[in-house]
C-alpha cells in the first residue's frame, strides 16, 4: 500500500454504506477532506450526518465502502481503534466531562492514561489549551461550576490534548443557550484558522458560510449537493437543497 502524503486526502470516504438493523442510514456516501480543510455537513435531522462522522473515528462500523484517515483503512480487521482516535479527535453535542474532575484534570486524563505522557508535560499543555479556548482562571473549576459553553470548550481542549490530525464536531452547539453558542464557535474558528482539519455537522448556517471551505448537504442517507459556500448558498441546483435552504435561511 502506498504511504499517505499531504497531497492525498487526509480523510477519504468512498461509497460508504451503513445499516442499523434493516434501516439503511448511509447509502453510498463519498467525500474527501484535504489537510487543513474545514468541511461542514448540513441537512435535516435523520439524514445521516452524525452517523457519517461517527464512522470517521470508528465509533460506527460500516457495512460497505472504505474510509481512510491518513491512509489508515478503517475497514481493516486489524485496525487499532485506540491509535486511530489519537489521530481523530471528536467533540459531541453532550460534553461528557467527568463531573468529579476539574477542567484541568479532564483535559489531562487521556494524555496521561492513554499516551503515558509525563504529568508535568501534560499539565503545561493543558494550561496552554485552557488559554487557547479562553478559559484562563477556570483551571480548578468543576464542570458543575461552568456554563454549558464553558464545558463545551473544556471538551474541545480535552480532544486537542491528544494532538489529533483531524477534529470532528457533532452539533456541538445544539444543547447550548443562544448566548453561549458564539464563544464555542469562536473557539472552533480559531482552530480552523490555525490550520486544523475540521469536519463539522452543524445547523449554524451563518457559521458554515463563514468558516467552511466546502459544504455537503445530506438527505436520506446520500449527499445531494456540495460546493464551496459562495456557490452552495446562492446557486444551489437540486430542489431538495433549495427547499432546505429556503426553510433555514
């Protein structure tokens, strides 16, 4: 097998099919993400968006097609899922922080337990990450003492602590109060501008228009239409895309 190079897609999804029992959720999805790109996946509820990105870090197995991350074939029966998840960070709608651990402890756990890194090195990086997500001064706060937006930013910092190559964001603002959405989106925007490869499932159309290099619209388990924001939002061709955009813009 040829070695992955930076000229190749960092995430390659080819003809992916996914079933839950008899229900087919993904029906032959294909897309590529290049290193440093920001891709937004939009579409109605139940269209397969979240299932698709959960397949990218092997939280969901696929029943057909191939997904590769930096050349690693996720359909390989010998796949080391732990090694994959060091490369692919994921932030969910729910923060999933340990309530009995401080913000710093939540960020430090995986690098120390999984990567076996030295505590002092991890602590220094965790402080830098708290600063990156604009939470200086909250290092010793417990999740219950933080707002939803602050907890979500800790969750982002926790994923970044593993130094991933790709970040996946699954509706990360959906559970937040409107006033805390912006602080999370600003954090993601900062990451994108620093060159982090990001794949986002989002309902935030203004944000998608601003941040994305490429937008994919999914419906009923297929990619209906895709393109850069400038053409996608103003020159959509498929009737389903036009109908969706007319309802949300």
